[in-house]
C-alpha cells in the first residue's frame, strides 16, 4: 500500500539517508507477550512532544533537524540545541513548567481501552520514544504502562533545566532499544509487536515479527510495516492483535 500524504516530509528528513534498516526481521510470532509503543502520534495525539514545546516558545529547530539528518550532529547535540531554544530572558525553564506544558498534550483516542485490553490478556506494554520522558512518565501512569524508554533533560539543583540531555532512545536507532528491552525484560523479540507512526519507528518495527504503522505520517513506514492502521483510534489496533489475544 502506498500513501502519498506528507511524502515530501519523509523524503526531506528520512533517516534512511544516513543509515540502512536493520536486516534482522523476525518472521513468525506464535504468541504475543509485549507490545512496544511509540509515544508521539501514537499514544499521544501530537506529532512531537519536542515540537509542542518549540511551538509554545514560537521557535523552530529546522536547522538542527537538518544537521542531524545529514549526520553533522549526534543525538546529544540535537537535544542540547533543542533545549537551548527554550530560553526566557536568557534563562531556561523549570522542570515543573515543562511538566505543566506537556500536560496539555492529549492521549490518543482509545488509548485506555487498547492498553487495558492488552493487560487483561497478560500482554505487557512499553513506551519507546525519542520524545520527552516527562510526558512518557505521565502517559505511562495514566495508562498503566509498565516500562518507559524515553529521553530526558538534566536539571540543576533547583529544578531548572540544563541543556544536557539524557539519551535513552536515539532517534534513528530504536532497534538498539528493542535489543536492550529484550535483555532487560527477558522477552524474546519473537514475542513482541511494535507500533509506530513515522519512519523513525521503522528500525523498531523491523526487529519484531509484527510491526504496525498506526496513523502513519509518512510513506516510508507504510512501505515496510506488516500492518497499517489508518485513523487516530487505538482501539483499531485490537483487530490486528485479535489473533494473539
Ligand atoms: Mg511518533
């Protein structure tokens, strides 16, 4: 299935310009034990938690995105430049303020029903997001998700943000995080599914037997996903999971 929407966006920023996809696709799933969820655009109804804060401050990180995708800067520098944009009178914001701002981001429709149904079937869930852990922790608490892998920002002793990131999920290397999760939780990749909405989720989808493009924002992920779920209601995922529930 090919989608034409936002095609240009993916071509401009596609990570496949700087790395190739992992070629270790698991083929067959006998039982489902763990579902890995991307956050922004999947569990939350926003394109990017970073972008949400940029928009709040009326800034753009277009330059850094370009530098990152062309391989000029790494994830830590990307985070540093992003956070550096959020200054008010030269000062970075307090972590409580960040928390308050991110509270405005809504959950995706059907998120509670979807996660609850999985948990009722003893299927574990995890968030794998290159977005902000402040939001990921809130979402995990609201939905009862057990495991969170997301990126953070260090704070000083008074709780103000510094520009130093805490990198747990490299934007274009979610495949590495899948391996770490498999080790951490002692769950074989053969028993995992992954859900993502953008081409940055592809390395994660490629590592498990059931990779689902949900509410896809670019063509790239649709080409490689095992299943595509259109629309913005996570209950639709349950139809895909039905054979394993
Ligand atoms: Mg996303």
